[in-house]
């Protein structure tokens, strides 16, 4: 069917539809009311009808446009969510694995060794005490803590010892440091370092499955033994 035939068929269907509309009672009632109106009312009714038809025609593309806008907004939201998930997974993959925290005895030995290497006088070392951890860290995430008390430190010693204590292990964190001026000589400071050992779970141990002997190997071995007999 060519284009001319389509035009003729469409024109015929439109003409038949218009004839059916003219034959309906509703159309005749509306036409009688329109003819009984004043010219001003007829003009106003005509403009209103044109406006209604225009709105009906424009509502179709507007509906498609509104639907496409919602689809684009939903797509952009999902794309942003996927980007955030990829970013988080990439950052999680780049985070280095934290080793398990050393035991309290080993941590105390490392601290004593660090203090000894600082060449402090005996009266400067006030002692090291075991604590329950820190209020900032839940008890189930802490293996315990240590409190180191030192006296009459200069500012350089305060910074150096604090840096060494915080770098003993990646699983040991300095939760607090209290520094006050020494009462005898305010040029020096009395310092309390508080360390917390994190409860880092040990990596799972993957056990290798025992190798099962191959059937062909057993059969060859058995046949070799029978031949030797």
C-alpha cells in the first residue's frame, strides 16, 4: 500500500467519523445551544474549545517528556550509587591489613626497651601500669592498655617518645596523652602516655585438602606388584 492509498483511507475514516458525530444527539444539542448563544459567547466558546484541544494534543508529548525526565533522574541516581560503591570497594581494597596486636607482656617489653634507649634517669621513670583500655573504644574491640608515666621530660623527649610509642605496632594506638609542667622545675614536663591494643582478629587459616590418590595410579601400582610376584 503506497502513500496515496494511506491518505485516501485516512481521509475516508475521518469523514465517516465526522458523519457519525454529526448524527449523534449530543452533537445536535451542543450545536443548538451554540447557535442560541450571543456572538460574544460563541467566540468565547470557540476559543475555549481550541484551548481544550490544544491541551489534549500537548498532553501527549508532555507525558512522554515527564516520563523521560523521571527515567533520567532515576538513572543518574543509580549511577551515582554505583560510583560510590566502586569508590568504597576500591578504598577498602587499598587499606592495608592490620596485624594482630602484641600481647601485654610483649608490649610492655617494647615500651621498656624504648624508654631505656632514651637514656632517661631512674627518677624520670615513674612506672608502667596495665589498664582496661579506653572509654573511646568498646571493650570487645580492645585487648587492654598500658599507662606510661614519665617525669621531667623536655619538649623534644615528649615528642620523640610519643612518636616511638605510637609506632610500636599498627594495632597499638595512643588514646590519650596528659602533659603537665613539673612542680620542681617548670621547664620540664610530667607526661602520662595511654596506649590501647586493638583486638584485631587473626586471619583465617586455610588448610589444604589432602590429595586423594588417582585411580589410575593405584591400578598401575597394583598391576606392577602382581607382575613382580
